[in-house]
């Protein structure tokens, strides 16, 4: 069972304290790179943000705290689904959580490209649309982040922390500029911008992206064996990280809408566009370069957090023999899952190269992001389903036999009452399902709906099909090979 360490289980260093967790949550949840693609759909997205915060984000916090209390250990969404629904469901949950990051991390790298060119000055902004430059720069940054996380969370966490601080400073700068300009000059944003359009397809896509943008509270539990005193520090860190992230998302979206006409928002450079426009109005145009540098650091931190967290899934699956066992190797010096990190880098590199075929940079970003949304939300179906199942079973606890009560308590006591678990599980499950369905609606940056749908359907089916292969075909074949060897070894140990 993942998370239950024995003498032979590789041990990971406990390096994350309360402050590290709060900063990890902020840098993982609050991602300015998704705000422009959402804000491009207008003021109506503010209502979607509020609905998602109430009916998806709040239940997510409840679910993470509850499940982490009941099933502590390394693996998070993988471990929870496995314990509640069975081995295959645990593997599928972890697989989708891992593979979605193979798409999402490259979008973070592309966003880094779109922002970092402004550090060189606005005259170099056109480099962001250069395919060769975008690919090379993205892969160099990805390789650097993987290398630093192989050295260890003791080093990698500082990238996350710097990224969190950079994200907060960038967001506060953007918001303060927006308030100053709004007080001085007002805004062209009207009440009509907050009405749902007649054709709401692109708006529906943004709802899936919003749900995707709000994931991340579960990330620390994926690294459960690397947290100092997780039972004590996790609930408070989830609460503070969630409050800060949700507030920043709402305010950043409003500021972007105030500063830039939604039809002119570039999904890669929207935040920079807004700051450039606002800073010029206030008379501090020089602010653009240091802001771009700060935002670049925050993007690197976001990439580092997700590279580090998602690599723990194949690490645990390797220990469970659902994936090749060498993925469960720990670096002898740095005590990190280096094999899983290297594999993640290689697959992400291949996906970046494939997705650029025949597509521009912005369309590539949107295609990768939409497929990442669908795969990312699969584990949340399991997570909310687990909370709902636990809440329902708690209602019938009185009818359990003494043995069943003892087994139920053996997994750990819960943190919340059964009505809260049922409410959070139901709300989160419905919102997650809607977010996945709406992600199949093409965003306005998509030029070919047919190719987009083929990419989404084929990508989703392909990755889930691979999960079925590894669990049922690879896993069964491996067990057939290893079982005779185990029997032979036991017979050899028996006295003649």
C-alpha cells in the first residue's frame, strides 16, 4: 500500500513545513497564466469564478483535509481512490493526474516564453509567436526545473517559494494599477459585459478552465510523506492557501477586464498587456520590465511545483508495480524520485513537439490546456466520489458490526461531519463533471473545430486506454513472470 513505509520501502525526506505548504498552495492554485484565456470571454466569467469558488473550490478543501486525515501518506489522489474504490481506480486517478501535467507543464513553459520576452523590452515581444524560439526556450526551462527538483525538494521548494512570492507581487501590482486607473479614469466595462452571450460555447470552455485553475490544494497530499507533521499543519495551510488564491483570481480577472478590451486579450500575453496599458496611463511605463521579470519567476515556480508534485504519482505506481518498478527508484544521494522526473521530462518534450505541428503558438497553448483540463478533473471525480461515499457510509455506521466498525476506524478518523461530507462531495462531483464536459467546447482561439474535437476525443481516449493497458496487460504479465520466481524462492528457503 502506498504511503505505508516498511524497512524496504524507499524513504523520502520531510522538507515541507506550514509556510512552505501555504506558499506551495498559492503558487500551485493561483496561476496568472490561465486568467487571460478566461478573461477573454468577458465579464460573465466573474459569475463563473464565484460559482466555482463556492461549489468546487470549497468542497475541494473539505475533501483534501478529510481524505488526508483518513489516508495519510505519499500518493494523494492515487492513494485515496485506491483505498475507497479499488486498485484500478486508484491507478486511473493517479495516471490522469500525472499525464495531464505532461500537457499542463508545457503550457506553463509557453506562458513563460510569452512573458519573459518583455524582460528584453517590448520590441522583442514578437519572439513569443516564433515557433522555434518558443519550443527551444520552453524545453530549456523544463529541463532546468526537472534538474533542480532531482537535486531535491530542499532546493526545489525554494523555486516554488520564490514563484509564490513572485505570483503574489505580480498579482498585487496588477490589481493596484487597475484600482488607480479605475479611480482616475473609470472603465469601459459595462453591466452588459456581465450578461451571458447568445452563443455561449467559448464561455462554457472557460468554465472548465476555471475549475482547472482552482485545482492544487491536493498537491501537498501527493507529497504526504514529505510534510512535517501533516495532521497538524495541513488544515490551516489549505485554508490560508485557498483564501489567498481565490481572492487573487477574482481581483486579477476584474483588473484584466478593466484594462484591456476582451476582444484584444492575448492568451499568452494578456497580463503583460494589461500592466503595459495601465502603467502608461499612470505614467510609470518603466514598470513593465521589472514586472515581466517578477512574473517570469512566478511562472517558473508554478512549473516547478507541478513538475515536483505530479512526478510522485508514477513513483508510487512504480512501487505498486502498476508501472515499471524502476520508476519507484529514489536517487541515492538526493532522495528524490529521479527516474519519474526524467520520464516526465521526456514525454512532455515529445508532446510539445507534436502539438506544434500545423498550429500557431496561441492555438497550441489552448489545445494543450483543454486536454489537460479533462485529464486533470478525472481524479477529482474520484476524490469527490470518495468523500460522498464516506459521508453516506457514515450515516449507516450504527448498523455496522463491531468488526466492521474496527476496520472502518483503522484507516483513520474523519475530520468533518457526515452532512458536510455529503454536501461537499455532491457539489464537487457535479461541478467537476460539468467542467469536463464544457472543456470539449472550443475556445475562441481555435481555428478548426474538427481538429480540436479530434484532438480532445483522441487524446482523452488514448491516455485512458494506456491506463487500461498498463494496469491490466502490463501488470498481469508482470505478475505472471514474478509469481513463479517468488514460489521458487520460498521453496528454496524451506528446509528439506
